[in-house]
C-alpha cells in the first residue's frame, strides 16, 4: 500500500516493520515518519549509515584544503595555509549544524558537508591568485546568490522546467557517478600510465588487499540487501570495517603511496590509543568577502563567482533530484516536499562554508546509502548531523572506517538508483539521446553539473531539430545558454582579459 499525504506527497510503501511511535508523538508531528512509511528505528539506522559513508570528509577535507606545514599544504598567494586540524574541526562543526538544520527545516534524509568539487577547485585553481580568506569570501558570495535564487523561487522554477525523462536520467547518472566514485576510491579502477584512461585494479588485476575488502563489502552488502535484511548496509559496513582492522593488524598494509601502491587509499583502519581530540576552531570567521575583487579585479573575481554558482547550483539540484526519487518522496512532476526550504538551506551551506573556511557545503550524494537503508525523513539527517558534531571530538575513532568500505556502500546504492532508467522513454530518440548523454557524462567527467549541462543543451538542440521546439520550456533555453557560457568560461576569461 502507498500513502499519499495532504500535500499530494507519494511516500514510501508501508512495510511489515511496525511503527515504534504513536501517530501523535512529537517526532511524528515533526517528521511525519509513519506517514512516509518509515519507523524511528529505520530513520536512526539510515542516519548512522549516511554518516559512515560521509565521515571520510572529516579526514579528506583537511588533506585537500590544509596541512601541518607550508610544505605539506596548499599555500595561497600571500604564503599562508590552513592548519589541517582546524579544517577538520570546522568541517565536522559545519556539516553537523547544517545537516541538523536541513533535517528539521526540509524534513529530508540528506546529509550536507564540504563539497569535494569546489574545495579542490579552490586549492588548485584559486588560491594561486588570492588569499585563503579572499577565496572563502568568494564562496560566501556564491552562497548568497544561490540563496537569493531559492528565496525568489527561481531555483524551483528551473527545477520544474526540467522534463521528467531528464530528471530520471539525472538520477541514473548519479547512480553511475557514485558507483564510479566507489570504484576509484577503492582502487578497483585505476589510471593507466599509457593507453586507456582507466583499467581494472593494478595492471588489469585485483591484487591489493584493500581492494579485496571493497569487493567483499560489495558482495556482502549486496547479498544482505537482496535478502531484504533490515540494516543490511550498516551490518555490511561494520563487518567489513572489522575485517579491515584485523587485516591491517595482521598484514601491516599501511597507507597507499608510490612505494606502497597496494595500501589503504585514505585512512588506515587501525585503532590507536587516542580516541578523543580537542577541536581547533581558529579558522572560523577568517574570510574576506570583497578582497578578491581588489586583488585580481572585478571581472576575474566575478567569473570565479559565476563558476562557483553554476557548479553549486546544479550539482545540488541534480543530487537532490536523484535522492528524492530514491527516497520515494518525489511527486509526479519531480518536485518534493518543502523544496523551497531545501534549496534555501542548501544555499546557506555555501554561506556558512565560506564563513567557517571549510569551502561550500552541499547535499551529499552519499546520503543515498542511508536512503537505501530505509531513511525517508529529516530525523535521519538529525542523527547524521549529531554524529558529525561528535566527530569533532572523535576524529581518531571515525577515521577507523576506511574509504574502501564506504565505497562498497556507494556501489550498492548506485545499483538501486540505476533502476530509474525504466522511467526514460528511449523509444523516442529526441528523449533518449539527451537522457543518455546526461547519464554517461556524469561519471565520465566526474561532475554532476557537467552531466546536467550536457543534458540541457542536447535536449534543447535535438528537440528543436526534431521540430519540437515549441514544447521546450523557455527556462530550458535560458539555462542552456548559461551552460554554454559555463563550459566556455576559460576562453571567455582569456578574451576578456580576466
């Protein structure tokens, strides 16, 4: 049986697991748990799973943005760097607070944290020309623009203008994207020195034990999900983490490096004597909103903000589209409950990311793991957020779960999301080709925004050539034109002297 609430929200089919709370409890009134066919236990379990699949960001963000010395960190134009310990603490604080607020305001099971695309963009392409505080000021401005789009309804209008087949393609593309992330993070797929861009394992074979742990995790979690075991993903994460800890203790595998290519790819799964750490909040508030405009000029700074806005705007929109479909809270037109509130809070993620020097915070596609575990409401996000706040003090403990284990969960969830391909009408080529280009561009360019952009542009052009131009929503033309500028921003900056 499927429940439809007063807002015409189609919810997750009711299962045999009995609701834990009475229908009039505080949690039920706040999160509508039973109304969405879920239970408190399932929400808590889903929130825990989402945290464990996202927890790597508390370790990874400091590695991307910071370091322990100028020799081991991205240094800005003034020779300054962000201390890794401070970045880690601020990352946990920002992710925790934003995810809790998102759960309470938007009532959706999505976790928020520092986005991996934008933090790398800042560390590699931006701070060579500006200081870290100036770079974070640009992130803050980007967030303000996105919040304005959300408050005025422009973001929702664009969302509604996307054809349903393209929305389904975005979901499938995200499924392929997170699967590819899992393959890469685990070492199941690696770069080749020459020849094809990627290969299986090392020299075409799986020989590294961390990658074997990943494979075991995929099989174990997949089998548990196939058997419809409640908590299958969480059980799989715990079991494969224990296996990883034991393997490291016995085999002394160590971290991956040039000398040790078969090591763990991010954090080594070992239990150290230290469990607690004191958070360092020294970089919070260290931003300069307009400093970049005077340092590199208004045009160059504006182009950087434009790039950040487009990446943030459409990455998050695509991610939320896919997650909402996976959680079965999407309506027939692809929208979902409290969509405007969700867009506003997500935009505030960039604002607070700039203010805390953690880079733009956004909805994480890894939240699909918690949704796959059964999460359907914001209660799961509150649980995830509380765990992120705890991670500020428990960094040594949270780093025990290796990224290879999280990668296993992503592959299983990617499989679930790929099922939306049945909603795409491939019989009509003017629909099938843009949808296909959308779903393959995401993993192959490692970007959700790129996949959406290619999908928008190809949809407009192919349907126009097919004589269906009058049926294309005007906003599709406007956004496609914006994507053309986005894709050509490098040459445009050079021509304008930015």
